[in-house]
C-alpha cells in the first residue's frame, strides 16, 4: 500500500514536468514563428508590411508608382474604417486567408479581390472620393452617373487605379523588393562620392 502511494506522486510529477516542457516548447516555437513572420508589423499601417509576402512585390511596386501613394496606404483602401475592432478583425481574417494561400503555394496567377474585399474597397473609394461621386455636373457627361453613382464598382471605369495594367504575379522573379522611400540617407555610388569630394 505504501509503495503505491509513493509511485502515484512520482507519476504526477513526471507528467507535470513533461507538460510544462511541452508548453514551453510550443510557446517558444510560436514566439520564434511570430518573430520570423514579422507578425507585429501587420498591426501597423506601413505598406512595407505587405511585402513580407514576396508575391505582393508587384502590387506594392505598382502602388509606389501611382498617384495614391501620396494619399493612401494599403490599409486605407483594403481595410474597413467603420471602427477599430472591425478593422483589426478584417485584417486578421484576410491576412490569415492570404497567409494560408501563400504558404500552400496556391496563389492564382492573377489575383482578384474576394466579394467581401470588394465591398470594403468600394466603401473606401466612396469614403475618400465622396465629392467626386456625388457631383451632379457629370450627369450628362457619364451615362446614368447620378442613378448609379454608388451602385457600380469604381474599378468598372478606373481599372488601372492604383495598381496599373499588370495584375499577374508572373513578374515576381524579375521584381526587386522595394527600398523604403522615406529614408533620410540617399544611396550614392562610390564613384559619385569620390567625384563629389574632389570638387
């Protein structure tokens, strides 16, 4: 009887040690993955966070050369702005969908927005361009503009805004990852530095 009482606490202690070890390993791996995936960067509004996934490089580069770059970041167009909770919920849900597709290498050659994302982008187009959308001076210029001004998708007419004409990802191998444009230091080749110093 005493032998059985001594064995039972040892088993509980051993399982407790194993459980603590496994929890520590899982937590450590989770933190490592979060660091490697730059998880915290996705909480920001920095467009460079989108380029953590290499398939987004052409999309980022096309945005960099658009007029929207000066006024809107990726989140300004692709995330809801009705409240903070909905914004981060949508970011998490959409981000996990994209991450799973990219991780499984199941991304299509040409990416299209899902219906849910189309609604968000449409609402954000109208939110920023409400004056242009609701002006009545276009009534005779664009057929049915007054009747359909908020019903049709903005990209029905504005197909190249802001990502240009190339929507395929086949150019990825030729795309260079973007260099941040907000740096204070200019990249000057050595030969130019020497030339500048001599004059």
